C-alpha cells in the first residue's frame, strides 16, 4: 500500500512539474516573448495582443492609415519576422454609425490595411489571418474614436 502511495505521489509531482504556467506561452521562446513585450503586446486569453487603440486609430469612415502609422506597422512586421514570429491574427473594428453590413466590410478593410503594412515589414501574408467584427465588440460604449481600431494577436494555438 505504501508503494502505491509513493508511486501516485511521485506521478502527481511529475505531472505538476510538466504543467505550463499561465504566463508561459506555448510555442514562444523567452526571446520571442521579450520582443512582444518590448513592442507593447500584453498577454491575453487567446494569446499575446497588441491593442491598437491609442496607437493606430482610423478616421471616421476610412480604412487607410496615415504615414506614421504605416511606418510603425512596417517596423513591427520587421521585428516580429526577425524574432521568428510568423503567425498573427488581425482584427478590425468600427464605431456604431452606419449599417451592420457596411461596418462589417469596413472592419475587414481596416484589418487588411494593417496586414498589408505588416507584410511590407517582412511577414508572409499566408501567416496573417484577418477578421472583421464591425461594430459588435466596442471597447467603450459611446466612444466612437476608440472603437475605430485594429488589434493584432499572436495566438497561442
């Protein structure tokens, strides 16, 4: 009976040691995680997220970025590619003005614009998934400017 107890205890101890901590991102090296942190990414439920709110916001009814925002995204693409991070998800959002169909289309166009700049920085287009959420996921109710945004996510899976 004691042998069974010690075998179970040893197995549980071994399993506990194999579990990854919630802060450790599977598949990303410590160096890659450092690059993400240095670029402003934060750990989120689905992976590492760079919330573009406050960094790259879109003017009302537009999907084109100004030159400074394009330059920042090209540099981000270079940094991620240089760190060996090649899989991203780009999520576009809009404010609440306009129809659902129009906002869905605009959110995808915004995400595609960001993807285009990241590709200009050296990331492969096939490694970047684009999603549009229209006005369905506002950051702040009633704050149109904050909701015209794109988020960049390095997924965990």
